[in-house]
């Protein structure tokens, strides 16, 4: 990755790519369905990546990568890693079918979803990754999103893939360790990287990493990995921010009442306990948890 | 172009969206309207330290095992790390930002570790003094202030002659501090280092008042650092009875290996460190010791930790008792004590105490020690009122008579607080002021000293005075809220290893034991290094635009403004606030 | 050009029978064209398949509306389907049955023939009791009824096109060839 | 070697002989026999290729895009709804200039559900930048598939080999299967001009702003035009090796024909029979088969039709609000001529409705009686149905 890309100032997705490639190395081919990175990667005749990159249609991340992998297999190339780099829209929504198909076939590739929780490239429209409570341009005003964010990792885990993990731009060591781990595994590997979007989340650009860290610390986005669909490992126990602290920094949540916030806190607690149960850890009680 | 069927040739080159060039030709720096830059600031500890030690930097060096560099960094500001590392009341730790997070860093213990390590390996300081100015300066008194003055004056390019009345240099450090707090083995190398740097120390050479007038023949200036040894009167009946002694004299005799061993009971009147030291020495000599103090324990000027240790050693503390009379009773002495109670808050923020009606208590002891503070022994040890060109500085006084050399007064008689580190600060301020006076005149003193100030507290940095790198830092004192605590993990403060409680009163052996390098490094790692860059690399790591480049420089990295979009992530993710985001300057 | 229609039920190998026969005719030097009734094939439902054969290249690519002959793989089909629909007069209707079936379906315009292909298949161990594999037996019978293709072509077609139990299938064809009965045979 | 072969299997044999490297497909009637046979071949090692059984046609073509962009010879097959689902990626594969070959079995689009022959599915994709070749016989299917690879890889455009549902896909007839050596001579291994390679990284298919997009499109246009002569060249090669030739268009007794029927796909065969029958009765008619639909062989069509008195285009497809698609194309091709025959558009055989000799007879009768063509297409064989619903 090189400078001169056209990501917004403070772009979390750009940071995610940096860490990812740092850990992965250059022996890779990247498949990129439509997403913010389609623009960040540069327009003809420039590229901000130094690995071979194929831009593809929005919903084809899983399938095009399967084709590239098949081609490399035919060439006897076992060294090159095939990576799909997709946003949440291309993963949770329009690309979900191709992703599900590819991982059901256990295609040998790493699928990375960098998640900025809405259709940012088109101007902040709601996706199924948009969290409960968020404003977007298609969930405006009083019609803020009242559905939960889709738990994509669990959906992937249900496919019993060899490796699925969450990671955050705020935890580079953890992220890069997971990339290295994923690289060494054969079969379908899924990385869900939380990548903040200052533009769409209505936060100052300098808080981009901070907010991502808070998402982890609040248990809104826990860092964990699942091997072979069964072995859960929670990589980080939060030091403890409250959900409301995370929310109050972001313009996309400013309409929420105290009542809403405590409901969301309950949802987060519930999800966290669910995860603890899967990891075989004791449940916790209380607001902070 | 006309396309005719069956006549079109295939183009040789595919015109497709395929790129082999990078986006580096796109200078995204033009997007920026806020600009990050590296901008080191001031840590609160260094502001609180009267000697303005660069503590954040010292710990940074410690974490990397650069103990010699850490030692040199201390020595620029304070010639007594082995002393202060043991007996300093460490105001730095009280303001340590880490204290808000979990517990303050053990700054004093680390200072001692650095000094002990330097002594253990017989290191030589790497600090280069300035070129010799050709001037010679007389220093009166080889206590902490005098020796520190000589040290700083030597750094500034002066030849110093130190005159000491006693047979050995060290002053209070040698004669007034019990060995279990400051072993001679720790003190001596510090004095030797000053001597070896080229300072002449003449012991057994008392200097009289007329020296101030005659010194000009030999010396360009005189430094008065005579300390404060005289005890004020208790102003109660019977205070001059036999069996009543002064605490400092007692400590001095103990330091010389004397001190009568006895089984009796001794009362120590006072609440300062001397009172506590006397009581603890008495315990070691076999006596029952009780400290009598007119206020409460929390009001005692003695260090809380020392009081705690004293009580653990069996010293008894009688709070809120003021002696009103001492009488002879048999072989002993009868003290009459007035019970005191808490009154109104005083102007200094301390609670006033007032007599609690007629509640009186009597106490019979074998011996009484007075330890209620000290003042200058001779009137000429302090600046004369109305002296010509009398420049009152924060911790020192500078005078210059019409036809005489400048005289600088420093140390206990003129400092805010009587402590070793204040003596050092006083000597430093005096040395700097004198240097300015000799090179630029009186008028420049205030301004020049202000430029060397660290933070708003008035602590002066010799490094800054010498136009070292420290001068580039902002005087902004980093507050806890400005630290990005996300980048720190909770870690308890190191526990100082000590002699077993039972062993302590059995001898004058130092109570605090050495710590290992591993412990020191771990403890130093707890330091936030407030406002300083410790090359953690977060700025480079998190930059979405790869606009922070590694380079072969002291800082190791630079911001490439061709690409920096000014998002500010580097500034926020700097754990220690060593960067700043500011409006783009018009160039 | 001859057009032959096959009737059967899904799963009985009706389409395969037409293909096998096409192969046999092809080996005997004919142009052939074989195709099923284009529909949604379901096991047990009535199905049809067609075979065209000619000494010249077959150009026409339409459904068969007026078959010259008809092959019925399962006599129960007769209850459900008018197997003689559109048939040219004088054509054979070869039925898998132990004897000529009774009923009004027959009129003198057609020539019935019958063979107990089910028994022959079972005797040769082809398929199961509920699902005997009939097509090779029916093929053998058809070769006898029509007098073509020659048995060698039938055998060759079976050998090349039938994936397993080749000899049993050849035997079934031969058995049926001998066993078939009917008008003018 | 000649064998009785199903049309679908003729495709599969060609794919085997072409030594395709990556195959991906999703089942849809009536394409299934193609992919089942290929699946078998890949499983038993007859074809040394990766076969990806994906979860949709869309993904099948996406796999092709990935594999072809990495330098592979690729093949997929679909039909109808599946092709419609692929639509976006049809554009993508041609815009990316990938030499993908696809067999497309013409089937009607729902609703109502209809699995039978109808060309509207592939003709709806005429503007996607794919070369389209329509086949008449099992032999032509096999031959055209081989030609398709050669052509696709020469011009870097994807090629669709189109065959009618059932009438061709499910019909067994004798097909000559060439030897591997012959095919190897005709079709050497692919030399990819686009290839993702970590040793020489590039970015493909990026954002292409207005200042360059139009030129890229223009080049595709040029290449499409060049494909006409390229096809002719390869057919020459093909004929030399295999002894068969088809042509972008194929005239049948057109020389002196007063009335020429323009057909495509399997209707052509029956029309040939019809022409022979009619000629025997003294009718001067002929058939012009259009095999290559994109690029449309304008010059060839003009050449064969310009002297006819009347032209009847039989379309097994329909563009709502306009008419038969071949008819539109033929009219447009002839429009530039000073003297041109009237073109009558006939709609027949939609959704698998059989186009019989009788249907053709009706078309001929109409052609003979009508003076000038109506802009409306003439629908053949419509039953009497109540077209307007009951009044409510």
C-alpha cells in the first residue's frame, strides 16, 4: 500500500488495509467487490496497492476469489494467498450469497470484511451491519434503525469454516496476529475487521482509532476467534467503557434517549453473555460487565 | 474513424482498465487544513521537582536499559541522585499522572537505582562542562547547597573553591542524616565525583564574616551556602535544663559513631524529619522514644513514610500535646504537656491548634530532645537587609555591594522548604543567576532564568539554561486527561524491598534494599513519559495515509506533508501527548 | 423416414430405449434423431420419447405427431394414454405384456405385438422387481418386429452405450427377440 | 469419430477437447446435461480442470471472471433465468475483455414458468458485448464451441454458444467427434493477455473516469467488428482441419430465391426441409440462416438478401413493444441499401411451441399474399384466446 490514495481523512478502512497487508505480505492476489476501497485503491491508471488487484461487481467477492484460486490451483501455485477485501454491504448484504457459497465449498482464501457499518461509498445508507440505534441517510430522523446488526461472524461460523475472527484497527497486534494465523490455514478464512468511518459516523477524524477501541472496550465489537466452527477464544477482555460513552461521541447516535441507551446496553450485555457461553466462560452481571 | 466490416484489424494493445503505476503522484497533502506535528511538552513530575529533573526522559532511558544516560540526565539537574534517590520527599510522585491511573511511578526508587548502578560500575559522568570562563568562585559550606553550587558553577565554566568548617564535606548529609536512611557509602561517591570533576574542597577551613569583603581579591564571586543549624528556642520554662539536648547535635554524634546507648525513655519534641530521625536513632540505641507533637500526625512536616516506619520500629507518637514546662524529677525530667485541640483553618491551609481548656498531662522521661526546626547559625549567613543591589530570587538571593564581588546566598536559610532537593534547586538558581550577572548584567537575570523554567512552578532546568534540547519543549504541563490511557495497562507500583521489620532497629543498616535492573525497567515502563516521544511508533502505525515515514534521525520518523491529510489520528493515538494538531500555517 | 414413438413411465428407461435404438439404427447405417417429449420428467408419470430414422439426413426438427410405430414400455399406460394417437395406419404397437392386452384400444388399423419384457429383464437379473430395466429387452423385441435394425447393431449399441451388466442386457435383447409375439411375426 | 450424441454432450465433448482449465456452473433445465457430463469428466480426470459447483449462475460467471483474469481458459453454461441473473456480469466480462466461453441453452423466461425453447433470453443480452453464435445441429454445437475459444482468445471478448432448448440440447443425433490431435492443431493453449500475477502486480477493472471510458468502449466496438474477419479466418483453419464450415450466415438455396426466410437455431433445419418441399413444387424460396448475431454480419446479410423480392424473418423471440429481434436487425442491416426487399417479421415457436412444416406453410402463404410489411410482427399459430379479461 502506498500514499496518495483518496480515502477520507481518518479512514479506518485504510488503516485496516495497512495492517492486513503488513501481516500478509505481497504474495497475494486481492479481489475487491464494490466498496469504499474501490475508490481508495485508485482510479485508472493508478493503484494504491502493490499487489495484484481485481475490482469486481458488488456481490461477487466470494465467487471471483474462488475463480482466482481455481486458476492458481491449475497453475500449481500454492504460495499465493487469495484475498477478498469487501465492505459490509458486499459481505452482509448483496455479497452474502456468494460468500456463503464460497465458504460452504471451503474455498481456500481469506475473506476480509472491513466493516464501517453502512454503505459509506454511496453516502451513508443503512446496511444490515448498521447497528441498532444508528442514523443513516436511509434511516433518518425518528426512523433510526431499530433492527440489530447482523452477526456475520456467527453466520460464517455456522458454515463450520476453519477460521473466523473479529479484529479491530485499534488493536494492530491482535489484527496482524490473526492475519498471520489465517494465512497459515487452508480453506475458507473469514476476518471481520471493525473499521471506523469518521465521515459516516459523524465523528472527528482524529477519533477514528479511539472509537474503534471503544467499540471493543464496550463489548459492542468483541475480539474473538472461532476455529472449525466450535472452538471459541475471546482475545481481549474489556477494561470497561460504557456503551453510552461510545455512543455520545458519535453524531449518528445523538438522537438516542437515555432509555434507548440503556436498552442498547442490555442488548450488548446479552450478546456478550452469549459469546461468553460459547467460549465456555462464566456469565457476568451488571451494567458494566 | 470509419469502421468497415471485414477490414478492421485487431488493436495491438488492450485498452482496458489496468494499472501498473502507483497513486503516489497524487499529493493528498493538499486536503489538509489541520496539521499535526511533533511537539514535546512538559511532564508534571519535572515541574514538581524543585531540581527540574527530566524524569519522563530518565524513565524512557531506563526502560531501554540506558542507565548511564539516565544518570547523566539526572546529573545535569542534580548532582545528588544517590542522596535524593533515598531521602528526597519526592513531590514528583504526588503529581505523577500515573497516580490517577493506578499508582504513581516509584520515581525516587528509580533515581536511587540509577545512581547506585552508576556507583556500582564506577561510571564517569559524560557531561561536558562549558569552556572555562577564567573566573574563580568561592563557595562557603560543603553541605548539599554548597556542593551543588560548585557542581553547577563548574558546569558553567567556573573554577570553584569550597570552604568547609568541619573536617569532612557533606554537611547535613553527612552529619545530620542517620545512616539507615543515607549510608555513607552512597554519599561519598557523589561528593567524590564533584571533587574529581575539578572542584577544590578545603575542609576544616571555617570562613569568617570579613571573608565577604576580602574575597574579591581572589574570587569573582562568593557563594554562601552555610545551611541552618541553629535550633530556635522552645520558649518554655526549663528548656535549658541538663538532659535536654538538640536533636541535630545528637544525630551528628550518632553519625560519628558515638551516641550513648541507654535503656531509658526519651521524649523528642517536634514533628519534622529531624524529630523522627532522632526518635528512630534512639530506638536503635535501645531507648524508648516518644515524639511529642502539638498538632496531628497528618500535620507533621516529616515524611509520612518515615513516620510510618518510625511507628513500626516502636516509636510512640503523642499527637496534640504541646510542652509547656520541663522540670527536673530525680534523675529524669518531668514534662508538662498541654492537650491541644483543632481550631480554625489557618491562612496557610493547615488547621490551627488551640489549648483544650485545662487538660494537662505530665510525663516523666530520662532525656528530652528538641527538634523543632533550624535557622541560620550566624546573621551574616543570610543576606543583610538593605544590601546593595539585592536580587531576591525564588530559592536564592543575589547581592552585589558597590565595591565588592557578587555574593549569592543559597540553601536552607533562603529556600521555601528546607530539603536537600531545595538546596540543589537553590544552588542551581544561584549559579545560573550569577552566570547571567557576570556575563550579561543584573538586568538579564530574570528573563534568562524564566527561559530555563520548567513549567509554571519556577523549577529551573540547567539543560534548558544551556540551550539543550529540553528548551524545544512546550511549557504546557501535560494533564492526566491529555494522556491516551487506552495505550496503558494497569500495573501495580513496585514494592520497595526492605529489611525485615525486626532487623531494622537492630542496626543502622540501610532499610531500603537494592532493586534489580529488571524491577527498575518494569517500574520505568509504568511511566507515561508525559509529553515526551518515546518512539512508540503509534503515529506511524495508525496513519491511514502512510504519511509518517521512518527515517534515520534522532526522532526516527517524520511527517510527510505531501500526503498527510491532517486527520489527527497520530495526535490522538500518541499515548503521551507528544504531538499537536494545529491550524495550517500560511507559508 | 420412419418415426417411432415410445410410451412409458418416468424411471422405466423409456428415453434410454429410444436412444439405444437410435444407436443401433445409426450403427446399421441410418441417420437418426432421438429426443424425449420435452417436459418435466417425474418418476412414475407417463413419458414419451421419439426416434426418427432415415437413410438421408434428417432435417426436420419438430415433435413427432404421426408416428409410424409405437413402443409401449408398460401396459398400464394404455389405461391413461391413447398410444395410437396420430399414428399412421398399419404401424406396429409393441407392448411390454405377456399377452395381447384386451380392450377397445385396438382397432384393425394397427398391428399389435407383445413381449413379456418385465419377465425377461427379471430372468436376466436386470433391475429390481419394482423397477425392472426393460429397455434392452424392448429393443430386441423391436428389432424383431420391424425386422431392423439387425441384431448385430443392437448388440453393438448395447455394448457401447450400456454402462454395466452388458452381457445380461445383450441376453435380454436376444431373449426378447425370440420371445416377441404378434401379428405377422 | 461419429457417434450418436446428445446436443448437450456435444458441448461437453468440445469443452473436453478444448482442454478447458476452469469450469463453473449452476444447474438449470435444460442446461444440466452439459454440466453433468463435464462434472463427470472432471471427476474422473478426463478433463484436467477445476470444476466449481457454485451457488448461482451469477457466481458461476463471477468464478469465470476470476479465473480468466488469472489467465485460464474457462467455460460455463446456463440458460434463461440463469442468464438473466448473470446479466450484470455479462457486461463485466466483456468490459474486462475476458475470453470466457459460455454455452447458452435458449429457454423461455418466466412467468409463467416455461422451460422450453425461446431465444428472448440470449437476445436480451445482445448489448452486453458478448459475441453470440447460434447453432442448428449437434455437430455445429461441437464445432462452434471449439471456434468460440479460438475467437474469444483472439479478440479478448467473451463468446456465447447458443443452442435451442430440447430441440437441440436434448436431441441425440450423429455427431463427428474430432480427435484431440486435430483440436490441438486448431486450438493451441491459451496465451493470456490479462493475468493477475504477484510477480508483476497490476490493478484491473478500476474506476475509469470519463476521460478514458469512452475510448475503452470504442476499442470493444472495433474489436467486435474485427471479430467478423477473425471468425472467417478461423473458419478457414477449421475447414482445413475438420472439413466443415458454417459462416457467419449460411444461405440455403438463396441464389435465385424470390422469397427468403431468415432463420436461426433449429427452426432453420425444418425450414430447409420446407424449402426442399416447396422447391419440389416450384416455389422459388430459400433460407438464410443467421449464425453470428453479435457482431451482426451486416454486409453478408445484405449480400444474400438484396435481390430477394420478399424477406420473412422468423423470430422465436420477441421484444415487447418492438417486434422480433432478428427482424429488427435484418431491417436495420438492409436500411442502408438503395434497393431493398420488404422484410416481414414473423413470431413463431415462443416458449417451445413447435414450429412445424405447417407453420412454415402459413408463413409462406402470408408472405405471398401480403404486399408490404406491417410494422407489427405476424404471430404464427396463435390460438383463439380471449385476450381481454372479463369486465369487473
